C-alpha cells in the first residue's frame, strides 16, 4: 500500500480526501497534519463515524512536526495562503497532490483536471528540474473551473470556442470552514462578490485547455468572463454558461460530443473514476444542487437546459452542476493521484 499523508486534514476538503482514502485499494493513510491548534486531535474526534475504523485513533500533527519523506505521497488541502512554501518544502522529497491555489498559475506547473489534460503531466519533469525537486507539486483547478472546463472540453474539441460567459451560484462549502461564511450573512441573502474567484475562473480554463509545447503551456485562445455569487446552498455549485462556438452546430451534435467524451476519456481502471464525467439531463427542472450534487459519487457534472434560439447556431446556453467538494476538490485530487501513481510514477500497485 502507498503511504499517504493528508495536510489540512481537519478542514472540509481534507475530510473529503480522508473519506476517499479510507477504503482505497492502493492508498493507506499514515499521517494527518493540520495547524498547531489541532495538534493531538484524533481522527475519531473530528470524524466520529470513522472512530471505530482502522484510522480512528490516528493523531493530528502540525505542519512543522511532519517529516514529508516518511510518506510516499502527500495530499495538500491547506488554506491557500499558507500552502505555497509548505507544498514546495514537502515536494523536495515527496510528490504533493494539491487542492490549493498556490501553484496553479506557475508556468512550470500543470493544472490537472481528470479527463481533460493529463497530457500536460510531462511538465512535472520541467518543474522538478526548475525547482530541484525529487517529488513534485500537482495542483487541481478551482472547484468552479472544474465543472466549467469539463463541460466545455467536448465542445471546444469538436466545434472550437470564441467566447464563454459564466455566472456561478456557489455553495457555502466552497468557502471552507476557517472561518467560512457566517449564517447571519448568508441566510435569506446572496453575496455578490467572492474575493479572488472570478480571476481564477477566467485564467484557469485557458491554461487547462491549452496545448503543451516545448516552451510550456500555450493558453487556449478564447475569452471568458465570469460573475461569481455566493448563495445559501450547502454543497454543489450551479453554473449558468453562455458560449459562442467557432463552428455552427446543434444541441444534438453537442450532446453527441459529450457522449463521445464520456466513453473515450483516459480514466479507465482508476478506482474513483465515475462511469460518466458529464451527465446530460433533459428535465427542464434540473440540475439542482440537492438532487444532483452526489451524482456518480459526486464525481459527475450534470448538464441541463442546453438550448439555442435557433439551430444550427454558434450561440448556446446551458447549466452545469458541479460537486465542488467531490470532483471539484477532494475526489478530483484523489483521482489525479491514482492516475499519476499508475501512469507517471508507475509504482507497483
Ligand atoms: N471547499 C471547497 O469546495 C474547495 C474546492 C476546491 C479547492 N479548495 C481549496 O482546498 C483548500 C482547503 O479548503 P477547505 O474548504 O477544506 O478549507 P478549510 O475547511 O478552511 O480547512 C483549512 C485547513 O487548513 C488548515 N490550516 C489552516 N491554516 C494552517 C496553518 N497555518 N498551518 C497548517 N494548517 C493550516 C486547517 O487546519 P486547522 O483545523 O488546524 O485550522 C484546515 O485543516 C483551500 O486551499 C481551498 O482553496 C476548496
């Protein structure tokens, strides 16, 4: 079994990663790490349903006390403001799979999204050389970017894209728990601004859908604009997306492209790969966060209300429901790890 450490283990995403790892056929949790104030907590105290399991009495240590070379693989779900230097220090000896934003914009670092750009993984060799690492840092995208890019990928490949406009209705879980959003702020309300979010959603997709060249990643050439709102939903981000394609097409052809994408991605035989990365619903009253956030064990993005005013057209609108803590965070990170272990690190499983 591969010895894994979870950094930021006590947080919302850290706990999601732990849930993915407890029954994982390849990974075994050997270290739980968080801030100084969580030192000494045992897993069963903050995840009571796991108290009687194999890891129930595993104790949390601080980032300062953790010796990264003792783990084969590290999952980082730290607060992003602290993650940059800690992930770099750990990557000196050990591969780091990250959910944080610290390294996403680094030109020598791929931003890995399952089913979309695992062909960018060779850039990790450049990163290792550039920063003198025996491990590496492999970040995944922002939770909203995950659902947006997954829904765009089959369309971009088949018909090209000129323009994307997105408005997101983002759930409370996306803000984490330290300190999170207060009840008084969000109940009976919508917050019109999420600090830093729109910049991420504009920048990350063109990197992920870009092309890996000898000079690094050449960004995809289309424009994105984004408005990100916080809404009083617990989990599951709903995205309202309008696109302009390069080639005229129809809703039927877009659905066929999505079907093909589902059946031809490179996730075969990975433990947490969903049957479908994208699910298209014909129900006009879907997707809804409560109904669709756990589709495919929270690893499937649900697309609905795909429409055009006339067809064929270059203008389409649709909704996409992203499980932000599943494929958008913990689940997506563990799937990236499985792929890297099998196809890049080529460890014996
Ligand atoms: N929530 C989402 O949907 C989502 C989606 C995609 C990406 N992300 C990213 O994933 C990361 C974790 O998010 P989250 O929602 O799980 O946040 P969270 O609930 O606020 O948890 C933050 C974690 O970081 C730890 N931490 C904070 N300051 C630290 C320090 N100085 N030293 C060591 N550990 C420290 C906390 O430990 P203590 O308990 O000891 O304070 C906690 O375990 C963030 O970078 C976030 O941007 C989140």
